[in-house]
C-alpha cells in the first residue's frame, strides 16, 4: 500500500533559487508520486531565515504536523535539503518518517537504476547521504564497545565503527565505478575512431528526451510521463540527410537543486554529454517554467564542464504549446516527437555540424586498400572519384578524426 505523504514547501529563503515556492512544491508533489507515495495534502510556509533546529519555526512546525495528522499522513516530505539534526528534530516532533528533497530523489534513482553502473552510483550517493546522519541514528547508542570501567577496549565507539565501514564501502564503490568508467571510456574511444559525429540529448527531467531519441532513431527506449524515467544512458545510431550517420545518446535528466553528491555520483553518466561533439538541449515548451528549466540545465552543464560544446536547442512538444521566437535560443528548432514536426530540420542542423567538422582531403588509394576507399564513402562526402593505373583517386570531406588514417595516401 502506498504511504500517505504530506508536503511542506518552503518560500522566502534568499539565495536558494528564483523558483516560486508554489512551483517548487508542485514539482515535489510529482517527485513524491514518482517515488510511489500518495500526496494527501500540502502547505507552503514562508520563512525569513532558517531556524537551526528545525529549518522552520516551532509554531509553523506544529501547525504543519497537525494538518498532516488530520489527513492521516505517514510521512512528511520537506521541499529542502535538511541538516541531519533538523531531520531528527522534525521526526521527533512528528513521531514518524521525514524525508527531504534529496532523499526522495535518491529513492527514485534507486528504483530506476537498471545497469550495474547505475546501481553502483546510486549506492554511493545513498551512503554519502547517510554518513553525516549516523551520529543522529546512533545518538541513543553511543556507549563504548568493550573494556571495563574507563578503558575503551578496541578504541572505537559504535558510531566510529559504522563510519569506518561506510567509508570503506564508499572507497570500494569508487574503485568499481572507476573500472566501469574506464570501460565506458574505452567504448567511447572506439566510437571516436570510427569518425562518427556523437551527440548527447540533455535537458530537464521529463522534457521528452527519450521520446525524441525514439522518433529520430526508430528505437524503443523506455518512455514514461514521469520524472527521471531515464537514468542509464542509451546510445543509438541515426542516419543523416547527407548520407552519413551519427551516434545519439540519451542522458539522465536534470532538476532544480539537484544535490551536488548526485552530480558527482553520476559524473560517469554525464560524461557522455561531456565527450559528445554536440549537445542537443531538449526544452519542454509545454511546461510554463521552461525558461527556469533552461537555466538549471545550462548551470549543470557548466558545472560538469560541458557548457562550451556546440549546441542545438530542440524546443520540444511544439504540438502542445505556442512556439516562441526561435532567435532567442541558440541554434533552435521547434520539434514534436508525436507529430514529427521539426525532426527533419533538426537532422539537417546536425548534418551541417557534421560537415563543418569534416576536412577537405584528396587521396590516391592503392587498389589493395579497398577498406579505406569504403571508409571514405561510408564516413565522408565524396565530391570526385576516378580510377587510374595506381589506384582510386578520391576528393571530398572526411571527419577530422579519420584524417590520420589516410595520411600516407594524401595528395
């Protein structure tokens, strides 16, 4: 049976972000529903400055708890990142479960991680979240282990032992994640040697990235009208109008106030965007806050170091919303995964980028180098071809990553 959740929104804290509290609270409701709980009520509290003990004032907390109990809520979901002491104090007052925004996002990630890498990254983020909360968990069990009288025995308290075990497990997870990242980097290196253009779909969660991937590639990636439906990256090949092809990767969605520990934990996944030749920023036009969502995505891209990549903006879901002035966005195209509007134009933009990154080259290939001639035709754009006594003469454009392969035969 789904748990009944009561939501507490926070408004008025300066410097958090520019999202209205009511809008952020609505997003929290979607997060809680995605995590599997039933929202039975909510309240938006305005505070001038955070209270160290409970974040919100004692009177506000009593009123919120009274509302939650009257609605038979079993957990409180707070639209903020609580300090461990604040979470413990609110739990003591509520006599029930209290989750902050970070814990809810972690819960969703844990349920959506399907690959080994995803599960490792989620577990690491969960342990890092729990580590500072151990002192609160063990506040009633802080007696020393072993020894008689004043002697400490093995010299560790139970909390120190648990902290050490957590840190050792995090170190183990880091090693395993590094191994997975190395294998992923090796696959990326092999893809780069093919000379194919690589593009990464990035955007706010539920912006329609997976739907766009399916529409462009004909694949059947999982699509749901829920937050964080995609957690593990998916790569598919796409045919370009000019006769070439490219690789398109769907990545995990971003969200406002995405905890830093999650950004760090999923850096391996986000590296797909960092290593891509071009970033396709998918914007949900059907969401009235899409301008704020754009800012969140841009800030996150800068944080991971992918903010300087060539970008195409796909103003998605144009079938369900008015199309704004395209000149206000970098290299923008209005698209719809449902009607197919704009998909051809989007592929044309990508084809232009693919051509721009290609170099003019002329080569004479001996007839026993037929594999290179096939590679030129497959990955490049042939402008001239002739057959002479010494071999095949080709002139045209090829991806810069392949130029070295043709070095000995250049004219």
